[in-house]
C-alpha cells in the first residue's frame, strides 16, 4: 500500500480530536463573551462617573455611552489576520472573528442598523458583513431615510453605498452628507455579483420587463443589451424591490444578488451578469459619534472653495506638502448657488494626528464651507 493510502490516524480518532477541540473552542468563546459583558459594566461605570463629574462642574454633557467601538474591532480583525498561520485563509479567520465580536457586542448592547431596503439588498449584505449577524438590520425606503433614522436616534448606525467600481459615485449619498450632522464611522467593500431572477415556475414565461436599481441596470447594461434587446427596463428603488416585484408579477425579471434571490425564493435564469468581473461597491457606516484612532484610518471632509483661480490647488496643496495620501476626490453642485461646487476629499490618517490637524487648519482657511465628515478605520474585511 502506498504511503498516501495508509491512514495514519483513524476517522474515529480524528473525530475525537475534533470533539475535544470543539469543547475547548466552546469554553473559550464563553470566556470571551463573559469578558465582553464585563467590558460593558466597565463602560457603564465610566459613563456614570463622567456624567457625575460633568454635573458637578456644571458643564454640558457631551459624553456618550458607546458600546460599539469601531476602532477596537478593526484592530482585532487586523491582528487576527496578521497572526494567521493557516490553513484557514486570512479572510476566513477575519469573518469568524467578525461574528464572534458581533455576538459579544450583542450581549453588551443589541444594535439596530438602518440600510436601504427592502430585505435582500446589497446594502443589507453590507450591513451584515460589517457588523456581523447579531445586529438587527432595519430596512429603510431610501438613502435619506437611512440618514434620518440614525440622526433621530431610532437606529444606532446606518449603512449607505457611496461608490461603485463600474458606475462611480452614489450622488444621493454624497448630497445627504452636506447637510447631515452624522459622522462616517467606517467603510467596507462588497463584491457585487448580479443575477437575472424570475419567479419560481416562471422559467418559460416570456420576460416583458426587467427591473432593478438604476445602478444594477447600468452595471449589467451590456449583458442585457446582448441577451434581452428591446425588453423594457425599469429602474426601481432597490434591487430588493425588483426581486419582490419579480416574485409577484408575471413576466417581470429582476437583476439582483444572492440575498434577494433567497429572500424572495426566486429562480436564477443567469448568474454573474455584471459587465465588469470585479464589480465592487464601497459602503460607508454612518453614526452620531466620532471614532477614536485605530492606527490605520481614513478621514473624509466636504469643503467648498472660493470661486477663484487656483482655489482647488490651494485645497489640495497641504496634502502634497505633508506627504499625506489622497484616496478619493469627488465634486458635487453646492445647491446653494448655480455653478458653485463642493469637494469631497478623502485621505489617509486620523483627524487627531498632529499632521492631519495642521492640514485641516490650513484647508479651513482657504474654504468657505468646511466640514470633517469623520475619521474611521480603513476596511479590515
Ligand atoms: O473592547 C471593547 O470595547 C468591547 O466592547 C469588546 C468587543 C469585542 O468583542 O472584542 C465588542 C464590541 C466592541 O465593538 C469592540 C470589541
């Protein structure tokens, strides 16, 4: 018998080893969860002490009770990825720890996260990827509603799409930031795989209308042109809504992802119909509080320059001088007067870093509107 055919350890022995390891993992998980519960008690004590101190000194209470700590979560995820020796892939280990932290945080404080619904949208997939499955994800009818629900305290956080690798920026999200008091608390990327979906039993029904969010229609335009020329396309409020319509209306097909397919129990007529094979959407996490530095952060700001030659150069020059990496710049109409613009600038670093403080002071002097939208950990998974 060749060496590879010789079982060194029996199946029973291996399963006994797995059982024993599972018992240890189980015990360790509950020990970790007990630590997280104690962390919650410490946070509550510190919060109460700060409140008392503030009322004694008669200052207004600015202290927020924060259970969710994005900077700490990013550090944990980066650390487990860096320490991973395999055979599990780094991303797999990070996803497992993502869920462990999500479950631990739920013991401290169950969290509600608003996203662009209905059920089964990529925004919901993004919310669960970022926060893990222990959060309650709460569907909203529009991006503006996501902002509103977080701003009025009905949800702890929100998840909004900000740019797609095929279609560019999501202008609705950028515009919503201009007048919102909310902060950016995190970011993540989600690979967008689009499928053509119809109701189960609708395999032979001719497709008369293809529905999807306008971004999904644009991301699969060439495929739809080639396979369904002349069939009406309708942009609806979300891919989840398109999937719901496909489930209920005869002849309607939806362009949507796996979550929508499962949610509405649809039939997949074609898979991966997106025109760009690496089609990816970047999402932002919005909340009411600033996030402490994690050591690997980005900052976003919105700024409007005086309408004069060299104004944009003056805004960007401080980054070049301080050798700070710009990661994105977008322009939107200011909506205050015609032909004036605001710039969304995103760069590496945290607003509390001394180098970044100097840059921000410099930019503020050359701008007529200036708002830091937040500093937040770079996407860790
Ligand atoms: O370190 C903390 O502050 C915790 O609350 C613990 C923990 C974790 O499980 O590691 C849980 C929730 C926070 O968002 C960050 C980390």
